[in-house]
């Protein structure tokens, strides 16, 4: 596609692989320093494991977007970047204590 139609949100190069990689990164990062029984870790793990499974199930970017149902893959990528920024803050805040 040429554009996302959203000002300031560029089309991802190789969107499927890029989104798959960031989902994997979120899953790795949430395991570090956050207890396995913490609600935050459980929620993030569930969400990104489900999304990763849908990406790996194959299909076009459009099919992945439809399967996840949270907008364009570029929007989901930005949300994953935000999650990656939040994870270290959650480690520091320790809301599970």
C-alpha cells in the first residue's frame, strides 16, 4: 500500500516481518523482572502471543489486520512500541508488590 491514510503514520516496510519481530520483542521483555503471576505480565503475554499466532498463521497483511481487528498493522506496531516503553516503567513501579 502507498499510505496508511493517517497523518504522520508511515507505511511499514515488510510490515508482516516487522510486526512479528516487535511482538516477539514485547514477549521477551515482559518476562524480564516481572513476576509470572503479575496481572500485567499475564495480560501482555496473552495479547501479544495471540497476535503473534495470527501473524504466523499466514496470509496477507490485510488478512492479519482483519484477524486481529485493531486497525492497520502500522497502528498495532506503534502500540507495541508504546508497550515496550511501558515495560521498564512497570518493572520500576512494581504494581504487583
